C-alpha cells in the first residue's frame, strides 16, 4: 500500500542560535518559517543534519521542536528528526515530537560503532514502535556507509515506516529501491545539487539545506519536472549548483547560516567546533556569491 504522504519541496531548517552558541532563538526560527511559507514551502524538516540536531542539547531540541510545530500550526507538515547517540533519548525525543504535533519523525542510523543489517533493522523497528506517527529512514552515507535497497525494503515492512530521506548520490540504488517497493515507499531526495535528477529518477519530494537560502529555485525545479519540462529544470539546477559549489567550499552549514544572515535572519554561528567564518572569509564568500548571480530573481 502506498505511503507517499510527503511531496514537494521542504526546507531542512537551520537552527538559529543565540550568541552563546547553544540556546535556540525561537523568534528567528518563527520568522524563517513564515518566510518560507510565504515562498511556497510544502513542509519542513527540523533538527536534521542542517538543523544540527545531533549536537544540540536535548532541552534545546525540544524547544526548537515545539516552537516550529506551533508556528507552522498545521499549515504544512513538519517532519522532526529525533536520532540521538543514546537509544533511550531518541525514543523520548520521538515521543515528545508526537506529543508536540509532528506529522512524522525521522532518524539517521546509529553511528560510530559498527552495526550490521540486523542491528539497523531492530533500531528502526524499536523507534517505529515507540510512536504512532510515520517514521522516515534518513539514509546518509556520512552517517552509515551503506544501507542497501534490500535492507531499506525490509525495514519498510515495519509498521509506521513509510519513507526514506535519500541523501546519497547513488541514484541507481534509489531507483532500485523505488522499484523494489513498487513505488509505494515515500522517497525524498536529499542532495540539493541532484534534485532535478532525483525527481526524474522517481523521488516524490526534496528536503535540502540550501533550500533555506534559495527555496524558490528548488520549487521551480520541482514544478518544471512535474510538467515534464526537464530542459528548464536542468537549467535552473545548473545555475543553482554554482551557488551550492561556493557553499561547499566554505562548508555547507556555516555557509548557509551566513547566507541567512545576508537575507536578514540573524541565525548565529554553527555549533562549535564547526567553522565560524572570519570577516575575511565572509567578504570572500559574499564576492563569490555576487559573481555567481546570488540572490537570484525569480
């Protein structure tokens, strides 16, 4: 049975932090959400990799969770990333997300230690059993080197597991997964630079970091693909990738956060020890953005 619930373009929200580099700035988070809603966001992904969830205090994660859901107020779906190094904490975060009104939870696999396929299956099964809302697998090679289509298909058989955020550039395996699950699994493209290709390969939606700064561009890519206008989608993707390439040079999260500053949202720095851009780096970054055509006109 199809579990395709999430479609369209959903920003992976940055988490605005105060000067202490720890406390969530809920006012700015609300401002960003309203900004994205006005641009046409189809939903929000909160406290994932871009949102630095794994390195933010549990108390602050819960504050960001509650503030985001309250601000969205049912206008669009909210997916809350709840993974933690400690399994019990992940379960508590999952239950908190459900109580707060999240439409779904998501989780990367457990990291650092070696876990085989049975371990990963049991991990997602336990998480899924803790709540009644959908669970989305978050496959990122940086968190877990390999999660095969066969393994994800098996996990998909678990009650409440409905989709996967596919943050790998291996579109062949993504297409294989789509085929193995008969198109029923909700596959969400992760790599921003491959949104056009991911959608053509069968992804139902996109979640991305750089959507924070360039949401209308990704909406245009999505809409063009839905219309079958791959030429236009490819052109917009190529133009957008020039900005993504610059962001990659300065590290994505610090770069995206500083870009939000340029757009008028004081989101603070990335969590230490992630890079904090120096004044010289900011000047160089701004010059490169301008040369590449940012900000884009729609």
